[in-house]
C-alpha cells in the first residue's frame, strides 16, 4: 500500500495543479518542527523561483484549496511559505487499521522481485570463529532477512575460506603428530579411513599450534606450502585429509552459527571455485584483457573517473598460483552459471574494499558477469574494545566468538536474577535470548561501515538504545495483552481510536512510518535504520504507556482502541526484531 506521505503528497499535488503549479512541488516530509506540526510541504519555496511569485502566495493558494479536506486536522501556510500539516485523527486511524490487516503491514517495495546472493559469514575452515567474523554473520543475516521481506529470492552463501595455507599447516602438523597414519605412507594403495584422524577439539588445537610453529620453523613452513600446493593439485592423501577437516569443521561452524541464529542456504567455499580458474584465466589472456607484469598475469581496472590510482588486479601469480581475487572471480563465474542472480551483496570487513572493487570491475570487463549486474560491497568497520583498539581478551589474545557470547549472556543472567521474578532455568533461557539480542543490537544499531565499541555494560542495559530495552518493551505489551485476554477480552479485529490523546497519536504517527523506514532500510541495506526506528517506537510506546491507564480505562470502546493500537505496536516491533535476527522471550 502507499505510505501515508505518498497519500498526502497525492492530495496536495492535486491542489498544486488546480492552482496552476506543477505537481512535483507537492513533496511532503515528516516535520522537522514537531512542536508546530506533524508533516510539512516546502514545495512553495521551490515553486516561487519557477513562477516568479512570493512563496507564501503560492502556499496560501494551495492551502485555500485544501481547507476542509478530511485528511487534515489543520493545514496552514506559514511565512515565508511553508505548509504545515496536522493529520486528522480519523484519517490516520483509518490508515493504521488498514496496515494492521494488510500483508507485511502494507509494505511493498518499489522495485520488482530480484534474485539476490548475499555473501556473508566468510569463516575460515579449521580456524576458530573469532569476533571479526561476528559482524559479517550478524549484519549479513539481517540484510538477508530484509531482502527476503522485500519479496526477493535470496540465497545466502557462507563462502568458507577453505583453500588456503591453513590446510597445508594442519596436514603437516598431523604428519608430525601421527606419522603412522596411512595418509603419510607413500606406498599405501588401499582406501583411506572414513573416520577422521582427529576430533573437533584436537583440530581446534592443531591449527594454532601449527600456525605458531610455522612462524619459528622455516622448514615446517616450507612443508606446509608444499602440502597446500599438493592439495590444490588434487593429491589423493591431502584431499582425503582435507575432506576430514571440512566435515568436522563445517559441523562445528554450523553449531556456532546456529547458536547465533544465523543460517545459510549454501555452504560453499573457495574450493568450489577452483575448477573454473584455469579456463577463466586463459580466457582473460586470450582476449588480451590480462597481460604479463613481472611474471604475473594482471588486469587493469583504473577508470577515468577514479580520484586515486587503483592498482591492477593480479589474477595469476608468477609461480602460477591463483589468489584470493582469482577465487572470488571464479566464484562469480559459478554463481552466474548456477543461479544467474540480479544482484550480489558482499558483507565483508571494509578493509577489503579495494579487493572487491578489483573483483567487480574485472568480472564485468571480462564478461564473467553482465554489465547490468548489481554488485554491492557492504563493508563493515571494526569492533573495538573500550580502549578504542580492536577487541581483545583480557590477556590480549584474540577473543573467541563463543566466549564473547557466553560473557554477554552471563551479564544478562545476572541482571535477570537480580530482578528475581523468574525461576533459575527460565532465567538461563531468557538470558540466552536477551544476551544475543544485546550483542546483535549493539552491533546492528551502528551504521555498518563505522567502527564501534563493544561495551557489555551498555549493551546489556535495560534502558537506553539497547536490545534488552526493545525486548523489555515488547514483553511489557505482551503482558498487558495477556492480562486483557485473561479478563475475557478479545485482542483481534479491533480498530484504533479515531480521536486520540497526544501520546496516543504520537504512537500512531510512529507506526505509520514503518513503511517509509522499510523502503530506506531495503534500498540501503541498512539494519541500523530499523534499529533507530524501533527505538523511537519503543520510546513513543513507553510515553503512551506512562500517560494512559490502558486496562484501567472504563470506557470499553476506548479500551478496545488502545488494545488495537498496542497489538499493532507489538506486531511491528516483532516484525522489526525478526528482520534484525533477534528473538524475544515471553517474560524478562
Ligand atoms: N574468508 C574471508 C576472510 O576471513 C572472508 C570471505 C569474504 N567473502 C568473499 N567472497 N571473499 O577474510
């Protein structure tokens, strides 16, 4: 359905046209002086130039045409030529009732249905998930949900880092620890065991140990490089070990992502792109796009409009090896072949921006993806500690994601137990949900590209712009509705009040903005716009709640209007947190 701003703009454009002015001047916006009016139209100011008239004369003309229009409680022209609007209570009530019964509250994006690949997560197999992977998972999950809500066909791909040096390191460390394994017996000709030669906890310990060893032991590093090359050229023993690493690592990653309430449609990785690489690079050489530079093969990506110099993209190293960019290009090739998406969204650390500029440009220059393909790099900033430096553990090491989650859930548990209204077991479960909300909201409420400070105390606070505050608001509404129902009230099929108190109308005005907010959040892939919005809705609801005796209202019809209003408030808040990948408990 149309947004309330679009509806008003329509009404006001008619008046502009009737007065002899162009309809395009009738743009309505939310008032930036809420003390004076709810909405405003500044079109007369712009029209004044075009028509050589004083702006207030135009505004006066238009307003005169609209006096008595049922949509407005008041519409007035204010010098030098603003049009200030206050909506009629009945008009906005009608709009809100329409939203309440419409699918997706009437949200319908302007663009048609697309197929979208969201590349997020990006964990590296066999390495523990750390906080650096948190942002990609949390932001990507929300972007994926927003895209789906907009009616798109969305494919989320975890795109694992599964083809790098870490594999060679693990293989060689395994050789040193268990040389008796058949993988290391050159003369072994039988079938390799189906059972992995390590458990997940061993694997978790093997990689850091191997990585540390490689830094002090050059011979070991050399072996790891060789093993990686052997794997990449299809060696049977290395491939067998790789398969074990992948199976175990994926299972563990799935568990971790599940705990975060993050999921993927595809569990592909860099390795899936490898078969496409030789042909793809050869095509770039044959077409003359790739040329030799210091033994490597490179593609120029500089464009005239660039304000700074951009280095060429290396697609093959001098030793013949493929690189990160090659692998991303081949991945696009495969995705084009298998899914032919309309658009790609990469949710990756913003420090990789140059890499993606190179990849996108080469993909189009080489015809791997057609010109019109939308390619978006959604780069995110760093999560810092309170000292303003990248987040570390107390001992200065890299914090593992599961420890971070456990910490924040523990903080929530303590708070919930302080309130002491629920049993211990329920408190644990609630703390799990609220903790996750604190963590995700703390992240998502910042514009993705900005760095932010991870602050457990602030994120877990039940007051202020936090996840727990939003959940607390929803829980409060749930409990009012439950009480109403327990007293025999029916919550469905009600209409909001056509005349409202100030704080009641503020809540209506906040709810109708949902449609505009969704437009922006979708167009800009911006979960933080949803956070801003639900914070505002929560504050507005709490203002209404403090002003109003909802269940104590003696006028039954009025009470029903309140119930309709808070039911929709709850539904919209729940929809919004779902788009953020956040869940809400029944009690807190
Ligand atoms: N594995 C990479 C890393 O840890 C992130 C992958 C991002 N996605 C991509 N298509 N390159 O940095």
